C-alpha cells in the first residue's frame, strides 16, 4: 500500500530524490528506497509537503 512520497537522500553519493513510501504486507515496515544513481540504500528525510492538502483543516 502506498503511504506517500518522501524526499530521500543517498548516504553514498548525496543524491537527493523523491521516493515512495510503500508498506510491506500492510505492516508498519516500509520498503527500503534505493538511490537511482548508485543503487545504494537511501534514507528518507522528509515527507513531500503538499500545501493544498490541509487547507480546509484548522488546527489550533
Ligand atoms: Zn547514490
């Protein structure tokens, strides 16, 4: 199941790219993301922020 998009950084070549956060067999575990440049296992750093997403919610 797809949970969202994340910015990922590769610890090997510092390439920053957008990766998908995908659940493994409906558990909390996520699929590891791999750098498109060097195929090393990358680290998720930040969810992709969608500015239009929370427009109607007013959290105080
Ligand atoms: Zn890399």
